[in-house]
C-alpha cells in the first residue's frame, strides 16, 4: 500500500476518518486512527490545513498520518503545527513511508532540508521578479531618456538620469553579481548600447534572462538601426499600468497625426488615411512628388506641418555614390552598409522589408531634387508595419473586395465590408509583448464582427511557435479572446478564397 494511490481522494471529515482506518493498517503504522472528533480538533488547531474546496483531500491525509505518528513519538500539538506547514507533500509522504518501514527518520532534518529548498526556491523567485522589474524599469527609463534626447539633452552618467533608468541599472547589477559575473550594468552608455540586442542573448550575458521561462527573452528595447525605442519597449514599459500614455512615442506621433487630420474638418478620416498611406508607400520623397501628393489629396494647407512633424532632409552621409537609393521593395531610403561587398548599393533599414526580400534598388535619386525621408520613429512605428498592411489591402482591392485602409481614423489597419471584418497587422518581435498589449485592449478592432490579428511571415519563420505562444498568452475572458491570429500570407489566401465572407 502506498499513499500515492490517494492523490485524487476527496471527502468529508467522516470520510477522512474512515479512510485513515483503512490506510493506517495497510501501511503498517503502529498508531491509532483518529476519530472524527479528533480530526475536527486537529483542523481547529491548524494541524490540518484548509483545502481550497473546504473538503478534505490528499494533503490532509498526509497531515493526519504525520500528526498521528509524531504524537506517538512525543511531539506536542504546537510543535507539530509549526513543523507540518514547512513540509511539501512529497516530503511528508516519504517520511510516513519510512516510519512504516521501520527506517530511521529525522523529522527535524527533513524540515531543515525542506526549509533550505524553500529558501532556494524563494530566492530564485525573487531573482526572477527582479529580472522582470529590471526589464520594465529599463523600458520606462529608455522612453524617458529618449524624450530628453529629442530635446537635445545629452545622456550623462549622473543623478540627472531618469529614476527608472537608475533603478533598472541597480537591478541588472544585482543579477550579474548574483550569478558571480562582472557587473556590466554600472555604465548607462553600456546598458543602452546593450539594449539593442534581445534580452536573452549573450550580449546581456545573464543566464536568468536566457531561460525559456523568462517571457521577455526575445524582446529588443532599442532598435539596432534607428536607435529609437521599439514597440516591445513601449508595451513592456506600460505593463504595470503606472506609465502614462502621453510618454509613449507612438502615441505622441498618433496624436500629432490626428491633430493634423482634424484640421481638415469633415475630410479628417480621408486625410488620416492619405497621410498614413504616404508614410507607408513613400517614406523617401522628392519635393515635386510631395507637392503633387498634396494637391491630389487636397492637403496643401498641411504642407509645412507634415514636413516638420514626420520628415527630415536626407543627410549627405546616407548617399551612395552621390545618389539616394530608393528601395525597390518598400520605397524607403537604403543606407550605406559596412559590408560593401555584399551590399554595394546599401541595404534597406526596414526590418520587415529585409526579412521578406533581397536588396533591390528601385531608383537612384539626385539629392538636388530636394529629398526628404521619414523620421526614424515613423519608419519604425508606421513605415515598417505598413508593408504587411498595404500587402493585405492591395491584394483585397485587386480581388474586388470592399477594402478600406485605416478606416475612420485608424479603427484598424484594413477593414473588409464595412464593419464585417477588421484586420490589424502586428510586427512585434516578442509574442509575449504583443499579448500584453492586446490584453490591455484590442483598440478599434472591438467595433468589428470578425477580428483578425495578422503576424508577419518573417516573424513566424524566425519563431515557428510565435502564433501558438501568442494565443496561449491572450486573456480568453476578455476582448483579446475574440481575436483570430493568422499569418499575413494566410489572411491574403483567405481573402482570395472568399472564406472570410462565409465565416462572417
């Protein structure tokens, strides 16, 4: 007879007394089975813990057996009450089995061992909490520091650093020291430089962050090309709910864009869509192209504000052989690359583009044409994600579907059939970060009967478990539980086949 056979047992005090009368002889224990009255006394003295269902269960069988044995050995009820809570089920079961077999048993030693194990587990949990806190604080600190950089402030290693950044550095320093390695978090410049790499890589060199259980292991906080905070950074910074939306970069640019669109009065929705589409298709634009676009979209009054808010002149440093190379895939400005043998014409800086297509020069533009390129933040938040958004929209239009791009001032990325189907394309590198974002709210998708989140195929190629991980992290009880998660290519195939209309 083994107590392991009773793991699924449930019952009342009367049932427990009856079970103990059978179990004690079967185990060969030389103790008297407790009565129902004794069992209720033991529970009142907290020798038997309260199970979640209020009925008795496997844990209470073990506690009753241990109490009976220890009372026979001369222990007081008070001493037993202090001992048992420190012992996990497996330890009590092993001790009871040893008593039944007549082997030497040290309940005090078992308690000390269990307490050491518990301390180790508690310490590990504290470190895991510290690691997650460090990442959240670092994300918040990066956003605050970037706000200062935008105001032409220099990053200095002094008390003027954002408090979140200082606290993050302290926590990362603790993680290094706990692992017995050199503290690599003492210099803010080193920490910010390292934030360009995924947290679970050797660039950070923290074993705890490299564990499969660490949910932000894939997150990158600063884009390695544009040197701006990533969407992962913004989401992680807000996960605690104590970091204001006003400080988020994407929110800031959305606000500016909405304000510009609002100046168009009743045409604000069309203006918003036109500007977002421009930034997606023509993030590198000549003055002539821009003037023609303004006339076509009746947005000439916004000329100066659009250029100042969303574009910057192309610097000479980004020219290649005296020309600005326009990417033949996404239309953005290609940048000079250190590996000139592989990329003699430069390389597109848009991650979503390079993940899908080989380098291709579309045009070699004369800088005398008056060239402007979208700001790094725009390239990160809008131009890159627009590759998938426009691919879905363009394919739907070619198929004769009633498709809208950024409808009603961005309720979603692409709407099909009015409010029938809403599609949002997401390009987060971490599925956990994306889930946190969606669990806080699904935005304008809530207005559609069918709601789809489309994930870039290149992200799935890099992480085949991306969609499965994302689905598992979504809150099934909230609006995020109503989302369908699909790859961009699957969404396009669905629209081509007409199956979207059947389900809707």
